[in-house]
């Protein structure tokens, strides 16, 4: 029996469109029809005006680096096999901030404001396998 993958999201009826789009290489965000605020992580209400009239919208996948931390030690599976990795917060072109990982970029090249593009890493262990958005330099 394999160990539980606590690093994978639990998909439910509400988040299924997000994860289905990710599996197709598309990043979705939510936008409020009442006040136009775009937000991420997906919520059933607008964090700005509390309206429940929020809808899925495909994001461009463009972002800039807001901040990061390079993790050199993590003893929790499966992260220990990934070190070092770059945990980051990015500003999506549509406005929301998103926690993510930066890939394909040496630590010495990271810069606040550097342009990034979403890509998707397929993680085995989910049923079906889960595609997780990560970002790399443009």
C-alpha cells in the first residue's frame, strides 16, 4: 500500500472545473459578476463584495514574481525528493496573487517582477492524476 499523497488537492464538485481545466493546460480563476474582482483560490463568493455571483474565467497564464523562498530541507514526503525547490507567490496578469512553485530557473536568476508563464506538472497518485500549475520564466 502506498503512502497517502497529502500534497495533492482534494477535488470536489465545486473545484472540479479548475482541476479539469488544469489537466488540459488551462489556468482558471474566479471573477465576480457584481464588482468585477478577480480572485484566486477558488471560492463560492467574492472576497471583495461577498456576492455569490462569481464565475470561472480562463486566465492568460502570465504572471510576475512577487516573492519566493528556496526550500533546501523538507522531510515531509514527497517534498524531500524535490529539494531544493522554489516556493513562490506570483501576481497573475488578471490581478490575483497565487501561491505556486517556480521551475526551470536557477535561484541566482530569480528577480522580483520577473515575467513568468504557467505550465502544468502532472502529479501521479491522484485518480485521475492531478495537473498542478507551476510557473517558469518567459
